[in-house]
C-alpha cells in the first residue's frame, strides 16, 4: 500500500494484538493465526503486531521478525498491518526495521526511547535518523507513562515535515493535544489515541482512531464505537462506549498486558501465558476483569 493510500484508509479501531504463547513460553503460532482471523471477521480496522501489548520487550529478534512475517502472510493485505520496531537504541531500531522492510507491513510503530530519557533534540534526531533509513512509513509512539520521556507537540511538528513520518500514537490521555498537533502538523498527519478511556473523545475532536487494548476482547464493540465517533455521532458513540468503560479501566488494573492476556484466555482464544518478569493476573483482580467482560458482552461469543 502506498503512503497516500495508507493515509486515506487507516482509520478506526486498530488492535494492539497480544502475542499468544504456549505454556512452555514459546510463541503459539496456531493461536496467533486464530486471533488474527477472529479480528478480521469482527471488523477490526487494522493490526499492530509486537507492540507493548504484544510483549515486544521479551521477544528475541528472530521471534520478533518471524511474528511480523507470519502476520502479513496470514493477513494477505485484508487489513493494514503495523509492526512495532522501536527500542531505546537508534541503531537497534533501524536494524530491526530494516530486517522487516522486505515484508508487506504497511508501517512501523516506533516508541520513544525508554530509559535513556533523551532531550527533545535527541528525540528529533532519533526519529529523523530512522525515517531517513527505513523504507516503510513511520508512526511515532508517545507513551510517557512507560518511557519517562514525553514527545512534545512542537517536536512532533518538526518531525511531521519528513515525508516518511505520517502519524502518531498519542498515549498521554491528553485530548487537548489533538488540536495542538493538528495545528502544527496539518490535517493530513494522522493521529491515533493510545488510551482507550479517552479514545472516543479523542476521535470526536479530530483524531483518526485508536490503537487499542480493549479491542483484543471486544473487537466488534470497539469498531462500532469508533465508526460512530469518526462519523461525528457523539450520542451514538457515547452509548456504544458506555458498556466498554469498565474494560478501558480494568484492563489496566495491573500492568498491561497482564489483565488483557488473562481476559483473552478467559474468552478461550489463547493460553494466558506471559513471559517473566510479567506474571499472571492476581486472583484478587480477576473478578473485576471478568465483570468488565460481562458488562461489555464479551463473554457471550460475540466479542
């Protein structure tokens, strides 16, 4: 897909897909295919592979590459596929992205460098170096709660002039940034929420969609809510979002993806195995997540 086609078509509910694993910790590719087909059938608008929710931090480089390769082979261009390839090293990010360049992914999702705590100039140079080198378009990913660094709208505006940087996943929960980024970058620069709880408002204010944790367990419901919000139907979007509100909250009752992995397993879609240092959702928090699934009608075979 060309960059212009991607800009025109990438909208709505994109799932930050979990990576299913067998009890021995290996990637479960049978369940992976099952999950992808489940989302395509449910109307999910796009897939993000090997992001935070996909436990990218514990994937080896060969696993990471193979996961993306298998995703595009399964999808067969039926929906856009975005590959998470960011790290806290510019050189490593470039190397991983280049290893995936040959596959039919539509873009890279590249998180701000974590732990290093670069300045805004460092962030600018990091992304420019990557965008100058890779073949596929780059989506910026700002998630200060995990990385301890905030990619400010002024820096996003500087980066948006690069022809290979086309979008941002903004996971601050600050919906005022929609207007600020649009003012600095223009309406053709795509903006995706990375915060399910504020995604509806984000889209009503001009955002183009959400890269969602909730969509893992309620794909039909999230796709319908996003479609209403993107159409500007605030009342319908609010009505559809209300049953999802508990999921937006309780899928983060422990560090993501601990609760959502448990929830997907509860739906029978994959095993709930996580890799250390993540551990299974604690027994004390399981009732809240199960109640949120029930409220969203996500345990009735129609999630």
